[in-house]
């Protein structure tokens, strides 16, 4: 349904997701029309560590820009320039040579994204597909947009709206967990998630940087209207 010539996928390093992507988009990957990026986070960081890394990232970028002679103090512009310089030499793939041919293979060589966030600190980015046909500035534009914000947004919706899938509650003494709202039937958890995912994609609008307030389905071109929940429930 999505009429697109090129595809960009962002995930963590879950083998099941990666396998599914390469099976579905095998032709596009071979033609370099589909690329898969990894957003690698250290989830063991404390809140304090994340804030410290956020402050360090700002200071490092401003210091780097000053010594390179850039007048701008826009952190996103400085991050772009820093990454562009790094991709003059950095590669996500390695060349494998055999007696009959040579080909590029994933080198598992991630790069640290120069922009850190308050809640996650620094994160690393990798690409499992071959980007050798792209110029450093083109690769930089892609890497600048690699994050897990969209995934986190949906997961937060799950936690807020589906109490049966909420995190366990801490006991009053703080020495144990209560699963009072836990759902022990995966079948109904799947039903609830399907309903929420449909509502999230077709009924709920979001305002983006372009000022337009559209549903995710509208942005992808799957539909040209905002659906009401009744349209979904009574769809025939």
C-alpha cells in the first residue's frame, strides 16, 4: 500500500527484526534501495549519567566548532558537520575479496552519534546494509535521523493506555513488585495491541515540523483522511 521507491528501517539489534527486514526487502537491499540502521543504546545508564552525557555533548560540539572555525552555535548543524567529516574515512562495511570476486560485508563498526539526549545520553549508530554508493554528506543526512523516538512514543502509548501491559508496581516497602494488573493471556494482549496500533496509525493526528497535523497513515500516503474510531470498529 505504501508507494515508495526507497526504504529506511531503524531498529535495535534484535535478530528477529533484522531477519524479517532482509527477507521482506531482499530485492530492494540488493539494489541499494533499502537500508537498515541500528540505534544502539546502553540501557544500564542512570539518569544522572544521561544528563552528564547530554551536557558533555553540547560542550564537545561547541568546542569542536570553535576550533574548526565555524561561527554557528546551532548544535544540530555542528553535529552534521562533525559527522560529515568523520564519514570521509569511517565505513560501516568492509571489503571481502575471494579468488573470483569481491563484495562488501557488514563490518559491525558503529559510530557514536554526536547529539545526546537528556533521557538516554549518547547512543551509537550502525548500518547493516551497504552505503558505499553514497557520498559522505548523503550518509550524514541519514545518520542524523537515526533514533528510537518513534518507537518510544508508541511504547509510551501502550504503557499509558493499556493497564494490563503496564510495568509492575512497586510494593509500599519498595522491596518487591506487584503484578496486580498483569495480563496472563497473550491472546488478549495481542487483541488490545492491534486495536491501539490501528487507532495510533489511522485515528490520532500529530503535528510535525512542517506544521501539518496528520495521522501516520496519512503521512505515508496509505489514506487521505483521518479516521474516527467508529470507522475502524464498524468497518466491513
